[in-house]
């Protein structure tokens, strides 16, 4: 048995963390989790994130996101994200997938391309090489891209109060990140599905639930659309 890796991506304030949690609860409440377990399609449902999906990764996350008086250099930032991912893949993601888990992950490789590649301007080929090393070839089975205007997303983050080091970057940086996600979605339509994140939280959740229902039917050969909507 091999599990599935579903990743939630997008700019700051797009709602991906909220929607990941909503999706987790919906999978339980709708009966999808029980159905897939009963048919032997998966063993358990878990959530994780990058950076910080492991104990070591939590320390890396602190370095990456907490504001500091010392400016973090772009290549140092890139390498820290790669180190977090390497630990996450080998220490958590692969073992869970081998056990048949359905994994909902908050950010993965596309974030590195969008933020460090398009946002920071680091060579995309270099990032591709580092991602290949860090992931050992592990790709998402489905990436849900919550598409939201960067300015709108930043306004949402500022309403929450304290903002982290990445969120403190200027609007032009976040607009480049958004462009990165846009180009990635166009390049990998078989893996990345666009979700209109400008709608209400409930409407965004409905879009995601429809996509997940369709994917489960496709992956597992199920005619049932149990729990959709």
C-alpha cells in the first residue's frame, strides 16, 4: 500500500492552512475517510507542514520565519528550506506514505520555486537540483493552489497582528511569488489544480471538496461521490 500526498499552496494570506484543516475535518465528517479505509485504499489521515514538519524542522522554521536583526541571505534561506524538506521527506513523509497515509501538507516544493526562485530571483535550475536532492524524487499526487491577489493576501495577514519575516517583505516580492505559482500551474496542470481563493471561506472549501471527491474517484476507481459538496 502506498498513500497519497496532497499539498496546499499559495501566497501569504490565501487561507491554505485554514482550508487544510477544514479539509481534514470534512474527510472525517463526510465519510470519505471511513469509506477509503474500508476499501483498503488508505490506513490513516494525517496533516503536516513545511517548514516545521519534524522536531528538527521546527528549529529550522524558527530560523526562517522569526524576524532577526541580521539579514538572511537568499541562498542561506534556500538551503535552510532544503534542509527542512530533506528531513521531512525521509523522516516523516516517506514513512507515512509507505504506511498508506493520506497526507495533507501545508506547502512543499512549489513554494520554494515561487518564493526563492521567482520572489528572490535565485536560478530556477539550481532550485530544481536542490529540490531533487531534498525530496529524493517524491512529488505531490495533487497540489491545490489557492489563487489570491498578493495585495489582498498581505492585507489579511496584517489583520492577524504579528507578521513573520517572509510576510514583512514588500508587495512586489509577493507579486513575483504569485506570478511563480501562476506559471507553475500552467506548466504542471496534471498535478496542480487552481482554487479561486477570493471567494468566501465556505465557497473555497466547497471547491476543494469537489476536487478531492473527483480525485478519490479517479485514484481508487470508485464510482461513489460520497461526501461531495
